[in-house]
C-alpha cells in the first residue's frame, strides 16, 4: 500500500479478519489499517460486510480468524466496553438509546457527573451543551430522547462518542439521517478530529462525502476487499465499479411527470410540530418535501398516515374528505407510509423477511384470511430479486440482515400495496448506489401508472432530480413551493431557512 503523505503512524491495524454467521460468510481475510489524522472510508454494497468489520474492531462481535493491533500492541476485545476503554469510539448505524431518559443522560451514559452520590445536573446539562456545540448542535439537554427526531438522535449519538477521548473514531453512516447543514457541521468536526491526530474510519453510501473527507478508500464486496483507492485521485466511476462490479449508467431515471389531477389534498394540518400545513399532491407526480432539522417535514408523513395525533385539519383523497384515525384507515384509503426509523416503526425485527413484507398487505386486505404458501413465496421472491435484497432466504429473520437490506424490506412492504398515495420518509437512507437507482426506477414507474409519490428527503440530489414539484418546510409551516425543473440547492435552502 502506498504510504499516506502527511498521515502519522498506524494506530489501528486489522489483519486477516474472517467472520461467518449461519449461512453467511460475512468477511474473508480482510486487512485494514488506519493512521493518525487519517480518514479511511469503508465502502461497499448493502450486506458487503462493513458494519460487521467495525463491530469486530469495537468488541461487539468476536472474530473467527485474524488479529487486531492498537498502537502496535495486539488486542482482543471481548466486550464493547473494553474497546471503548482502549480509546475506540464508535457510532453505530443503528441508533441505541433509552427513550425515556434525557438527552444529557444519554450523552453521559454510564459516566454521569456526580456530586458525591447525587447527579450533578447543572454540570451534566452544561457539559452536554458544550459537547453538542462542538458539532454545531443545539438541543435542549433536558428533553427526553424519545421526543427527538431521527436526525437529533443521530447527532446525540455522535456527541456521546466524542464525550470520551478517542484514538480511533469509527462512524457507520453517521449522516444517513442528517441534512446538508448538519452534515457540514459534522465534517467541520471531523476536520478538527483529524488535526488532533485521531484516526477515523468512515462508512457511507454517499460518494460525495467520501470525496470530501476521505484520504483513502477501502472497498468491500461480499466480505472481501476488492479495492484500495486514493480518495484524491479515484473517480466516481472507479469507486462504483469496484463496489458493484459493473458500471452504473442511469442513476436518476426520471421521466417528467404528467400529473392528472389531485390525488391527496391536505388542509390546515396542525399538531405539535405542524402549523396549518396545506398542500395538494397530484396523481402521476413525485412531490418532494424538504426541511431542515425541526421544520416539521419529519412529522408530516406520520401525521397524514394517522400514526400521530392531529389537532386539526382535513385530508381529501381523490376529491373526497376522509377520516384517518390510524394507519389502518390510511391503508384502506390507499395511503401507505414508509417511515424513516425502520427499526422501531417499520419492521418486526424478530420476524422473517416474508412476514414483514406481507404484513401491510394482510392488514389492508383483512378479509383475506387464508394463507397460501405459493402466493406468499412469490411476492417475497419477487422483491428479493427486484431490490437485490441480500438474505439467505425469505425465511431469514430481518434482524440478521444488514441495515440497507432491512430498509429494502420496509420499502417492498409498501411497494407491494401499490397505494394511490405513497409517502416515503428518507426512502434511500442507507441504501447502496446500485439499489438506489433501482428504487428510483420503481418510484418513477409508480408515477407513470398515475400514482402519487410524496418523497420526504434530506438528500439534495435526490430531491432535485427525482421530484416534479418541491415543498419546502420551515418552522412547522410551508416555506415555499418550487417546480423541481431548474431549481437549485440555493433555491431550496432559501425557503428552508425561512428567507
Ligand atoms: N448478527 C447477524 N446474524 C446473521 N447474519 C448477519 C448478522 N450481522 C450481519 N449478518 C450478515 O452479514 C453480512 C454483512 O452484513 P453487514 O451488516 O456487515 O453489511 P453492511 O456492509 O454493513 O451493509 P449495509 O450497507 O446494508 O449496512 C450480511 O449478509 C448480513 O446478513
Ligand atoms: Mg451496515
């Protein structure tokens, strides 16, 4: 491997790492090293083995074969706490938190400032604020974490790790729930961490980020290293080819919408986070929704879908006023919703891929009491194939799938319904580039069939290229509407900051 100019000595070195799960060879003979002040990006398709590798480095999983050295000394972590004590900080892909305790307590988890035997609340809240400020975050430290948005939880997770002194900082898709502004703040922090000599391992499916912050890229495919590239000279095409094994020609297959009439109209929707939101989305269009942290865009989907309590407002579907009191009402009225937080809202983790995929179908078609193995297997296999879901079979439990593959299961569950109105909250969060293109194709298809797609997203390229129209939210209200054609990032952000 070419020596990295400017980077310091090797901090963490993993050699010959292999790991298997029942029916899956997750990693085969993987070598990885990271130096002081260096950002190594770990790249690969959903299920390639990225999370497994860093879970081994941080004591979550044991390894079958291989060695790990930290600052030249052989180490073996049997528990995450041992890795943490040795200076390895990790931000996992799946968020871990106790919903009822405060933001500050989450940040100080296990290490709460005390005065004698009692908690020193003042010091804890002040400390939490200071730590969050390092990454440009301002969240009330007293707020119960269950009330935070996904993005806020992600930021708190980051704060939690940097509250400790770390030698190695590992981040597994830290920006998957963050918007551009929050991402910039995180990058600024990563820059500081680099200059402090911290070694960083960074996993992301967003290639732009890789080019922005990585020094080197290590690509995994089916558990093996398929490439080591210099981030300064590698091209986007080269990265994709090494990752997917082929070229990807059409990332955003958008046919211009030919909207026919209003599919859903929302009038004056009001709850704790939304204040008189009104809009109409049409049949045959992708209606993009964007907002910054706390703008209410994250609450919109659940409110329409009847998942959260609405104080006032009306929903009209196909010209008729409908009452949606719960998700079942929504499904029966042809509205489906893909939530952003799949682990708690979208999936029953200890159920199989098949049961999860069919759950919404059976909920909607409650009269269909008989089950037919052939019919179910047909649907399951179709989506495993269409979305290239990496799973040993349809009978595998969802919890053992990689993050991106879990997201694909949530999506297929709603896609199977072919709803008249499909609301998606961060549809491609954690999805690799190849599967992303596939999902865009499916959404485009839905539109051409005259369905209405409401796409809530923080990903600017996706918003600008896949939408027909864009609604930008600000402080729980509508900041503005845009035709997506010709709209720029600046146009969107202007409305998002309330300008
Ligand atoms: N606890 C587990 N039990 C069984 N199989 C597992 C477990 N964890 C991971 N796997 C399998 O190991 C493989 C690698 O998964 P991993 O989570 O490392 O992928 P990843 O590269 O992080 O993907 P993603 O981009 O989707 O997060 C997958 O086939 C996955 O199904
Ligand atoms: Mg992963």
